[in-house]
C-alpha cells in the first residue's frame, strides 16, 4: 500500500525511540549528555522521513504486536546476565 502521507508522524517515532533509549540508559545509571541529546535530535530529524517510509502502511495492530514481542525478548535478554551469575529472578 502506498500513500502520499505517512501514517505515522516521524516526530512521534523519533520521540518514542528517544524515550526507550533514555529509559534503558537511566536504568543502568548512564545519563545522556546535552551534546548527546543534541546529536540524537539532529540524527533523528535527518532520518525521520526514512523511518516514516519504513513504517508506512503497517497496521497499528501489527506494530503493537511487534512492540510486545520486542519488549518480551528485551526483558528476557536483560535477565540473562543475572541468570548467568546464578542470581534469582526478580
């Protein structure tokens, strides 16, 4: 399916990516510097049209399913270092 306008606003996609990045880094004690934020904003702005084309036409339900699967996989991957050290599940 081809449309003349993206179904998803590229700014929304960029903000979602940034939110995930910041939440992951914050959980590890890593903080994004002002220069890092600026770099991220610049590169996100430049790649937003490409990202919009990539996601264009994918039904919202499919994106939601993909998001749930990726969260599950990420959670399992995050638990692996503790499992390898023999620490109990949290």
